């Protein structure tokens, strides 16, 4: 009895109580595990930062950009979406377009005003055509409206002399009647005019797209005819205008020293996709606007290998090759970093301009709002992904700093190539996007794509979608376009390479980009091609897309389909 263990003296450890004790022990253990699980879940939920939606595939990107389409081009990360892609034309006041009645009324008003003026001059059949004559102006407007029936005209510029005494050049701003994209377009054409024996004027011919070069130049307060102009002339891009993307200049030492600046330095965004580049750049631009500072930007871009012909990342590309820098500098305060550092070294000590260095992402833009120093420099490290610029705009900053998408538009030079192609097709064509390439060869992820995009399958699928004889623009990743030759029996097919003259060595694009590149030739690279291909596709009257209309395969592979945002 004296040797009995004290534990056994407790009734709780009697043999008859062991079953109850075991149940109690299991219950306590389960409760403990439950509490620990709740605690771990709470910690994860509080600290978890979701992956950036821009880099999600397919419809997740589409939903993020508030699009209602699941089409390939609207979500394909090979082409970065820019500000004009987000404009809803139903919400944009583009003004009233000009019709024949407006021109007739204007002509009548001109005649009435002239009745009390000078006596009309006698008819001189052999005299040169006076392009400044209101009668000539009204004739050209009337002829343009009658000739281009699928076009809405919003502004006509005054006619000017062409290349001889019987021709006049005139420019106009327009949109296609069935235009779905948010943009104006500018055309200028050459009119050949005849004069009869009684001096009645008639138009013999109208030149091709952009032949009226004497009417091209923009002039402030240039007279012309316009009904109701848009409230905000900067709200829509005007494709076809002369581009002025010269770098902004610092006017004086005084203006430089009183300004406040923000610069981002280093980081891991270099040579990533164009979508990531824009996502990060717009974060920096958004922070600069929030802090009311000028963004000091590097205009050089590293082109990711997915876009280059060498299949290698390529440094030394110019921002202006891909984006509309003129629009950016007119709507935001930006400065080229080479110019900035030159002026900084010359003037910062003399004017006591100080630098505030930030190397921690946890320092939010809100914490920098009270900084008085002339320059705030965010310096990013070498560890990815914590050194991506867009990380600055995550967390609590996301609801405070807004990315100014409306400030970034696609290059007007690239858009002008698109406009030239659509003009050659008279803005009257249907478009098909046919994705093949690597996806068509990968039967595990896309088991039906190859067969569904074969010529025979395409002819069968398109039979009830596109009328026979139509102009059809095919945007495709298939390198051998002769693969689609069987479609020529039903349609007049067109591909991007058909229009190589628009970027070859004799083109305006080539000469202007060479000038930007300080005399060095510029390759029309893969990103440019896909960008133009996309824009031409989006302007087709009917648009047939691979993963919406041609195959039941999912864009991102088997079992990845999600319902389109509705």
C-alpha cells in the first residue's frame, strides 16, 4: 500500500474511467487544432497580397479591365492595353458630324453674304483653280461626303493648292460610321478639279489616303468648317495628325529649381513584358501626380525577347516607338532623365536642391506627401518580385494612388499604319483572328485547335458568319500565310505583310523613327506587328475570334475556360 503510486490514488485513472479520459483527451486535442487552424488562417488572410491581376491569363485580365469581352486580343498579354482602350464611346461626346444639308446651308449663307459684296468677276476658263474660293471649298466637302458613304465627317480644313493649277488638297477629321474604337482619324487628299466653259466646277478624281500632303500640317486657329466640337479635345486620339514628340525642355534655371521631382531607379521590371512595363510605369506616374511632382522618366525601353527577331532581350528601344509621348507630355508633367541629370548637376548645389532617398517599399506615397526636398528618389533592389515598381501601389496605397491610364496612348505612328491599312480596305472589311503556332501543335492543352483552324474547318465555320466575296483581314500567328489560300475561293483575304511598304525603308514611319533613333535604322519588331495587327482586327465590321468563334478549346489550355464577364 505504501508503494502505491500517487497517480493511481486519483479516481480519474481508475481502469473504469480510462474510456472517458480518452474521449476527453481527443476532444481537447481537436479543439486545440481548431484554434491553431483559425489562428493560422487569420494570419494568412491578414498578410496575403493577391497576385497582380494584370498578369493573370485570359478572362481574369479582361474582368480586371472591366471589359465585357472574352476575345483573345482584349486579354492577350502580348499586347499592352492603353488608355484609349478603356474609353466607352457611349460616354464620350464626339460632337455632331457634318452632313450634306450642313454644307448646302453653309453655301447658301455664303451666297447671301456675297450678294451685297463686290460684283462677281467674269468667267475665265483658263485661269487656275482658286482653292481658297468658298465655292471650291463647298464643292470639295460635298464631294467627300458623297464619295465616302461609310464615313462621318467632323471637321473640314480649308482647301489649299495641290501640285498644279487644277488640283486642291483638303484635310478632314472623321470616324467610320460603324466605328467601335475610341478615336478620331485625319485624312488629307488631293482633288483634281475641272472647269467647264461656263466656269462650272466639278471634281474629276480624289486621290488615295494621305495624298493631299499640302493640307497636312496642323495650324492653330486654322479656318475651316466644324459643327459641334467635342468638349475636351484631348479626350480622344486623332490618328493621322503630324506628330510632335520632341523632348520637353527646361526653360530656365529658375523654373528647374522651383519644381519638385520624383524618379524611380533600378528594379526588376526591365526587359519584362510590355504589360508589366506599363503597369509599373503607371504606378510611378500615379505616385508623381499624387505628390504633385514631375516624373523623371527613362525613355529607353528594353524589349522582351518574346517580341524580338533575335529571340533575345533588346535594350535601347525608345518609348516613342510604342507610345504617344506627345499626348503624355501635354497632359502630365514629365521630364527625360538625361536632361534632368544634366540640369541637376549644373544647378542643384547652387540652388540648395536636396535629394530624399527611399529604399523601403513600406514607405508609402502618403508618408512622402510632406517631403519638402526637391527630388524624391525611389531606389529598388535586386531581389524579385519585391523590386518591381508596381509594388509601390499595392496594399493601402491601391485605394489612394490611381493609375492614370488616360495619359498613355498607343504610338500615333503605329496607329497611322493601321489607319493606312484600313483606308486601303475602304474601312469595309471583316476580320478574323486565327491563333495557331505553338498552340496548334500542343494537342495536350489544345486538342481541337489545329483541326478547328484548318482551311476546310474555317470555310465551314465562316459560311454563316461572313458573306462570300467580302474583304477579310486575317490576323494570325501562323507564319506561313499560304496555309489559308483555300479561303481565297470565297473571300478576298489580306494579311499584315501585304502592307510592308508602310514600314519599309522608303516609308514615312521609317524616316521618322530613324530620326528619333539618332540616325540608326529601327526594326519593325514583333510588338509593333502584333500591335498593328490587333488594331486592324478591331476595326473590322465583323470580328471573328479564335477562342470565341472558331474552337471550343480554352485560350489558356484545357479546363481553363471561364464564363465571359456579363
